[in-house]
C-alpha cells in the first residue's frame, strides 16, 4: 500500500444549516496529495459540531469527475 499524507486545519467556526437544524460548526480544511483513479489530491472540507459531541455534520470534496458532498440526515442513526 501507499502512505497517504493529509494536513488538516480548523479554518473557522461558522453557522451552517443541516437537516437536523442550524448548527455552530468547525470548518476543517484538509489537503492531500493523493493521485488515485477517482479521488485526486486537493482540498476537502469537513464540518463538525462546535460542542462537546464534535458530531460530523457534512463534507465536500473535489473528485476527478466533479464534486462529492454529503451531510447528516438524522442524529439517531
């Protein structure tokens, strides 16, 4: 296998709208140097709730064929 080098940094705290309501979130920027078939190196963004739970809220990433995004839809599952 190959070693994947990632660097992550909290860029800011912001309020975002999710399917579970408006949340105060850490916006984390991740850079990689991956050169795979679908996902290439670049910038990915992740948001985690800015409280003790640090609940994962959403993500965005560029991939070779466009962009991929996802977000929490239910806090129970």
